[in-house]
C-alpha cells in the first residue's frame, strides 16, 4: 500500500516520489563519487609509475639495441606545469612510453590533447615559441594521469653525450619500481579522517531530509488511516513502504547522476586535479554498502518521524501546534563527541597516534549535534517573534507551525559550514609544520637558469641579460677539486666567476681577474683548510666510480687569499675555493656547470615566460627555476587539494538539494499561496515572506554552525598540540559562502513561486 501511495497516488503521489528520488539520488551520486576517489588516486599513481623514466636504487644500463635516452625538459606556462621529455631511441627495440605509438623525430612531438588545445589558443604565442615542434600525434589515455594534463614527448638529438648529467638518463623500460611508501604522520592522518567525515556528513543529512519530502501531507494521510482503523504497526509498514520506494528510486537516479557526472568529470579540471572517466570506479564493497544503507536509513528516518503521527492522529489532522521539543537529549550528542575527542588532546606527531575510530566518532557526533540542536534553536527563537510587517508575520507564523521542516532544509548547510570552519582552523593551525622556508633571497634574484655542459656560459648569460624584463644576470660555475685523480678521499667545491659574481657568494678582501680565494669556517667543511695550501697539487673534476672525470691537474697558487662565507641567492653558504674566470685552466672549462642568477622586473607581464623562452633557445636542456619564499609538503598539499575538490562537489550538492527542497516546500503550499493571492495579498508580500522563511532558519543555522565549528576546530588544534588561533576572515568567508548558496537557491525559486500564485491553484480533485 505504501508503494502504491508513492507511484499510483495520482499526480500528487508521483511528484512527491520524484522529488524524493531526485534529492536522494543527488546524495547517492556524491557518495558513489566519494567511494570512487581512492581508486582514482590509485589509478593516477599507477599511470605515473608506468611512464616513469627513472628507477629507484638501480644502476643505469649500457647502450644497447633496447635502450632509449630520455631528457627531462619540463616547463611551466602561466602557472600551469607542463611535463616534457625528449626521446632518442638507440635501437630498434627501444621501449616506447605508454600512450605513444611511434618515436617522434627531431623537430616533432607527440602532445597530450590538453596541450594541443592550449598551443592552438590565441594567447599562447609565447608557448608556441618555446615549443616549436610539429605535432605528429597525440598521447593516448594510458600515457596521461589526467584528462587535462599538459604533456609532450619531443624528438631528441645527441642526447647520449649528456647521459649521467642532471635530467638525462638511459633506460630499458618506462615502468619504474614504486618507491617505498611512507606512513602518514598522526596529524596528516587526523586531517584525512576529518576531511572525509566533514565532506560526507552533509550528504547523509541531505539524504535524510530528502526522504521526508512531502512529509506534512504524508503525515495527514497516515493520521487519517489511523482514524479509519489502521493500527500503529500497519501505519508504520505503509510509511516504510512509501519511504523505501522513494529511496530505491533515488538509488536508480543516483546511479544515473553518477554515470553522467563520471563522463563530465573527464572533461573538467578542479584545482589542478583531473581524471579520466575510467578512473572513477566505486569500490564494490562500498557501493553495496550504499545500496543497503540508503534504503535502510530512509526507513529508519521515516519511522523516527512517525512518533507524533501514531500517537496523536487528531493533532496532525487539525495541524495543531506540535509539542515543545526537549533540549536535554540533543545536548548529549555534542557532549559525547567532545568526550570521545578529549582523551586525545595533546597528542600529535611527537606524542602518540590518534585513535581513528574515536576521531571519526567524535567528529560525527559533534556534527550530528548541529542537526539535533538546530530544530530546537529555531523553535525557541521563532516562538518569541511576533510584530512586524505582513510578510514577516506570514513567515513567522509558518515557522511557528512547522519549524522542523525549515530546520531540516538548513541542516545540511549548517553541518557543511561547521565542518568547513573546523577544517579551516585545523589546516591554518598546522600549516606552519608542513611549510618550510626555502632560504632563497628574492631581493637578489627571482629566477635561476642551469646551463647544460657543452653550452657557453658566457653566451647564455648574454642572451639571458638581453631578455625582456631581466634587470641583472650573474653567472657562477660549480665544479669539484680533489686531492687525487681517482676516488679522492678528500675533495672540496670549486666556484668560478668574475669578481662581481664571486662577491655574491663570499666577502672578498679585494678582487681582480686571476685571483683565487679559499672560503673557510663553513659548516661541515673540514677539507678546505687542508687542500688550500699554496703549492698543493690538486685535480679539477677527479673521476669517481659512478662517473668519469676530466682529471685536470691544477696547483694552488702562492697568492691565494682568504675570504669569508656569504649565502648565495639560493641560501647556500659555500665553502671550498673560489676562482676568477682567468685563473681556471682552459682544459677545465668544460668540467664546471654554469648557473645564471637573474634579477627580474616583475612589473613586466609574462617576464618569467620570456626567460623560459630564452632558456629553451639556449638549449632544450637548460633548466629555468623560479624562486619562492617557502614550499609546502606534497602530502599536505594533496590532502588540501582533495578537500577543495570534495568541497566543490558538496557545495554543488548543497545547492541542487536545497533547490529541490525549496520547490517541494512551495508545492506543498500551492493552495495556501493561491488562497492568499485570491483575497488580495500582494505577490511582493508573499515573495518576501518566502525569503524570510528561508533567511531566519539560515541565520540561526549559520550562527549555530559557527559556534560548533569553532568548538570542534579548537579541540582538533589542542589534539595536535598546536596553539589555538582563529582566522576570523576565514570563518566569515565560510559562513558567507553558505549564506550565498542559500540566497542563490532562493532567487532561483522565485519564478516557480510566481507561477504558483495563481487562482487556478485552488482547484482540487
């Protein structure tokens, strides 16, 4: 009978079950997407290792018919990373990277679809200049980690000469062995657990609210059944059947929404994260759990809501004011959550692990406490609201009669905002632990270009100095000095440059071309004092077992001077010997590796792109690097990115579900609105009353969410043994985003509201 009420109860019945199915389906789709995220992350990781051109802990193979030389030519364009490789096969059996059918020749490249599209864009002239290759093919899906990844493979020439140097390797296979995984430290594990709970809780709340769409009319119908002879068990079974029908339809809709969203996900990029549709495969066990849990939860929520209907059928039929809500049991939920979290206060990276179950349970209870407290708060406040304009009185009277419905609509927003505030506090509090200074001095240089062997450092400096937006260019070359020709027991660093360049890395007493300096008193440097004796016989670029050297003999001059150390623009304090350019033997010139430090005019648009283009012109193997004041842990960044991606999905669900809920509320009050219009109530007054009915619960929900979010954030920070600080700007931003979503939904519901304000709404069957 319950299923017949849902599907054969006329237009009223199927509209109600359709709205329920859509609401539940949106939640199910997001749950399925969440269960697919672990497999998507694993698929991205597997693709990355399948195409990796380095091996962990293994030696480089000799040249053969089955080897290929790979050069790393990564670049960047306007903040977007571009993965680039040059390939030079050394035989007919040379391995191809995944997703590539044939090796590109010199002047050719195989590009990813996203890079091909970017190169064709009208504002990408600088990138086309940097990558002047002819695109012969596109990289297939197996060679990319995401649909929006920017990547290319270009043909290389004479790369074998650079093997053993930085960024150039010889390999026999592209499939690299995975590096040993590291366990998450306790704080990062706490972040992951909290992120998952905070993102999934609003979904569960919305599903519970969607199951009760049309609840007022259903309650009246069931109360009428009680009056004509149905006992309480029969009424519960009918209600369970109706709820089960809507939930099962929601599962079907959710599966459809997920499959549609799965295809859409393959064409978008969120916070630099993109996937292929094939990645998003829900874990079978979790998918089965969703299929069982959603209908079971629908029945449980419905039966819980029927307590008043079963006991007082006449009260429901007459729409009398319901009994006052009790507060005591609602407070037990957040207090229980605090009780679970309290024993873990003071722990963290150094003070022990967090209990995963207690963390999850504590956060869930605190957030569920929001949904339990909000109906009581709304009821307690609206009973004290009276005088005001007509629109205000209409809204307040409606809320006084059915505050629970309004609270259910806002519960999801309140839970999402409370969780977002707590997470923002936690991320802000622990950010300093996962952010470290690079020690790079951005006042002296903003970029650095590594010049590969065989390229004139002087020519590279001249070209870079002439690049648009470059104000200064300082060149330093680095090498090694040893006490013997092969496998020296002691060795020191060698730095070559003109006097102005050497002053960037040491405090010199005086300097002119031909001078040599020894830098003492640098941490961990004990060899300089021993090797820098005048007349000592040393070797520039001695050979080692891992790499051959030029082994150029050199004698320490009698006039060597002592210099004091000074940090270079990268923050490195060098020891060893400093040699002016003319003091370096001609035979040793190819043994040192050049670095050009650039001061930029940051007011010039795209100055970094101009530098990268010049570096690519000097040599594709020249490696430009932009300086930053600090850098964050990759794991911390990936968790933060996951939060942003998940939050975007939850916000989309919040908006869609709220809109469906608002439309369902308006549909339920169609006859009332039409009656009010029929005897002269202005449409403007009714529209404002609908706005007030949304605004009052939202304001109360956001205040409660802010209080719970600040409490949870404080406890989480104390758990990580971090000082409690509140970023009020972020708190206001989180509440503002929640309010903006509600205002947008209210604006979208105005057109259907105006259509409902017609006299024909008084018709009945």
